[in-house]
C-alpha cells in the first residue's frame, strides 16, 4: 500500500510539473480529416497538385492521407516526402508521417518501421549499399530536398520509376535553379509521368512580389517548376486573424558613425584573435557579424554576445559539420581553433570594452531604444494577461547573432523565461529541441528565434508575434503571422508597416483563389547538346550544367582534405586555364579550348554562365581520368598531390572529335552532328584513354 501511494504521489508530481501553466503533456488524439483534406488527397491521384492553405490548417495531413492511398494503390512502389527548408523541419515531418494516428473509419496503411529519415544527419554518408537496403526495408522516405536531389540525380542511387508519389513540403522554395527544381527537372526530363507530385505551402510567393501581376507571375513560375496546378481549397477555414500593430521607437540619429565604430571594434577583436593563431574564416565572419548587434541592441547586448554567444555559435557550426562526412575534417580544424579562441576570448572582451568606453564623439547607448520599446510592450502585455496561463509568444530576428543577446535582454527587462532557437548551422539539435520543448510545455513564455521557426516547425500557438527585424517578402509576413493562432492574438512590427504587409497578403490570397490553366511546362537548366551534354552514367547518376559545380566542389574537398578551395583552381574571369587537383600533380585545362569543344555542336543557352560550362567540362574530364566513379563519388585510392605546384600539372587540350560518351563506354544522348562525324577522321587513335601531355603542353585526347 505504501509503495502504491508513493508511486501515485510521484506520478502526480511529474504530471504537475509537465502541466505547468496549464499545458499538461499527453499523447496526441487521433485526427479526423476534414472534407477538404480528403478532397485534396483524392485529387492528387489524378493530377499533380499544389495545396496552398494557411499555416496550421493541416497540409501535412493531406500528404499523410495521400501517402497511405498511393501505397495501397501501388504496393510495389515507394513514396518520398521532400522538405525544401531544413533538416529540422525534415525530422519533424518524419515523426509526423510515421506516428500520426487517424480516427476510425480511417486506418493508417504505412507501418512505423517502414518509414526512413534521409537527411544530412542520417544519410549524408550513405553509399549504394545503404540506399538499396533502405529501398528493401522502407516504403516512405522523408528527408531534405538536397539529399533526394543527390540520390536521384547526382548519384543515381534512387530511380523515379520506383516512386509513385513525391511530396514537396514548403514548395515555394522550388524556383528555377533551386534544389527542388533540379530534382523535378530530372523527373520530367526522364518522362516519368506515372509519379505524382504534391506540393504544400502557405505562401506560394517566395520573392518580393507586391502587385497582383507580380503575384500572378510568382504563381505561374511555381506551377511551371512543379508542373502542377495550385489550389487554395475554400473549405480550409482559416484561423481567427490576428490584430496588427506597429511598435514605435526612437531611431538612432548617428547610425553611420555607430556603424563605423562597430566595424572598428570588431576588426580590433579579430586582429587580436588572429595574432593568437585563431585563423578560422568562420570565426572571422561571426566576429564581424557582431557589429550589427551593437546597432540593434546597444552596448550591453553587444558585449554579452561577444562574451557568451560567439563560442556557442561556433560550437553549433562544429556540430553541423560533424554531421556531414564531407565536412568532418573541417569540423576537426574548427574545433581546434575554438579551443584557442576560448583561451583568448577574455582578452578580446576587454579590448572591445576599452574601445567602446574610450570612444569620443559617438554616443553608444547601453540598451537601444528599440529593445526598450519591445521590452516595455511585452512587460505590459504579460501584466494584462497575468491570469492566462497560455499567454506566450515568439520574437523573430533575421540574424543569428541577434537572437541570444536579445533573449538575454528580454529576460532581464520582462522577468519572463525566454528561450532561444536558431538554425542547424549555428545551434546543435539537442539545444534547439530543448528550447522548443520548453516553449511547448509552458516552461518558457517567450521564444526568440530566427526564421527556423517560421516554416512548418511545430511550436505552440502563440498569443503574440514580434517582428524585431525588417522582413522583405509577403511569405515572411504570412508564415510569421501564422504562428499567432490564439484568439485575439497580436502581431507587432518595428520596421515594416502592418497595413502595407497585410494588403500584399490579401492580394496574394486573391491570386491563389483564382483559377489558372494547369502548368504544362517546366523551367529547366538542361540543354541537350549531342554527344556533349548532359552526361548520364550507367548507374543513372547525371552530370549537367546545374549540378556539375556541386560535384566539383565535393571532389576538390575530398581529394585535398579541404586544403584547397574552388576559387584557387582558376575558374572564373581573368584566368586562361583551370586546374583539377589529383594524382601526380593533377591536370590543367585551357579554358578557351574547353568552351570551344563544348559548343562545337551547338550554342549553349545564354542563361548558362561561362563558369557553369567550364565546371561541367571539368567533371567530364574527371570521369575520363577515372577520378570519379559512376556515382560521381571519389574512389578511395584517388588522392591529390597538393604539394606539387599547380603550374607543373600536365596541360590537357580537347581535339574536336573527342567523344566523352565513347571514352566512358556510355551511349550518346542524341544523334551525332554531321560536323562531329566529319571530324572523326582526325581523332587521335588513343581517344578515350587519358594520356600525359608532353612537357611543352601538346594536345592530348583525355
């Protein structure tokens, strides 16, 4: 009896703690889909579709219903859920897809253990074997668009013919040369019409559109890339609209002088770090980004950011690099620099404080009037709602460097519990998730966040949203306001005019609700040049103008261990040749010769830059030299001789008749041109076999 009483007491205590401020944690109830959600899920079975409804109305449930339907109709095929925003959102959607429960009579078809997460964290280092294992044991793949682009396009690990449905979350990111666009470009180019596309967005306009005509162009561009028709579904009843208000504050009268001072102080601090052998470029950038903290927050915020937040940001970046195999070496070097930084940081803080205190002629506020105005507004709001345990809100900032110092200042002035969340490149996942959890559970009443909490991330419905920094797009207005979902919620602006922003949002909504012809075109960066472009490898992996630069960057990083960067290889204007690092000093290539060979069979489109063309030829040469394998990966035995001078690398030149497809044993992509056939009589008999040039740089076929 005593044991039972003790157990009950402990259970009540735990529930009481978790239920602090009235938000008791419990397992989510099963969901009953609305009619419009069923309609959307059924519609995508017949045609490609973009679902455009407000934040929080259930777009993800449409995707879950569609995935279940497609798996039942096509049990031998898979479904993909690609997130165009971040690893953070991808992980959340992975949990939703595998865990969401539906009320009877609906039943989930997919099993929890048949859903796999594919992000840089979980699948960044996968090879062909791991992908094949995942295909064998999984029905649904949920991950970032970049991982899917690599697997479908660059590496050839996945084939579109194996998938019946591809969901693209936050699909407004799908623009002409975006990661999502490159992935879909391969799908449509390959003619795989059986695979359906379902796009999800709360704001189809990703750019700075303002007028009806501009929004119509944005819609047309998205529908063209997705090859889908956008629908706003009138049955998706929106939440109660928040009230908008502008917080007035006294702007600085000497902004330019303060900018100069802030830059000078950050430069002095960086010079100290550099003199103490802290050479990291990432640390240099983060140190100089602190300058805007002085303008936006004042001296207290700047000093706190330098003393407490700089190290935390760099630790987050190290954690991010450690999650990707290709940047593990960089993470190790940055971690070493971080240890040196920690030793010299107290000196840097003293240098900055002395510079600010001894400055004459520039008035540096201890706390900016902007921070004081926000703190005053929030303090009064919490006083008015002192008896409402659900009262909470989010403060959005644009720059990572502002988030933690602003949270510290608001905690100091409002006496509230304030937590911070920034993106994957500046905060480790454990810290960020802990901040979100504390905010959801009511253990914190204010969340200061970058845009990482704007799109899709599951945070509590807020009573207020503060836009501390200026926003440039209607998408930011809609996504941020979508977080203010409590009754009578408030959205505060400091740099934008609320009526203007809401007018643009209303215009965008009207354009979304209007009908438009279904898109039948797709913007593509792929141009077919017979026997030249693009290159399709036996595995299905591809090389084209769009992805060659990424393939080349990864190659250079892997073979040199990050010691040589792309800009040091001779690409770009002002150079006559570029260098490919590799065994025996690597190889050099004459730029004009490369471009002349590429365009011998046809003119390359004007929107493909000279740099993109050179990088494409460079990747062709890497394949001819067998320095890249059929998955665009670097074979284990290929290492660059970086100690040898680049100028001593053998020079390669392509004769007109060189055929990369024949050299690699691959079928040509198009009919050979007459001029190419005529040139075959002059081809070197050693074509297709890499051959060292003579010391004076004679022509070779490579």
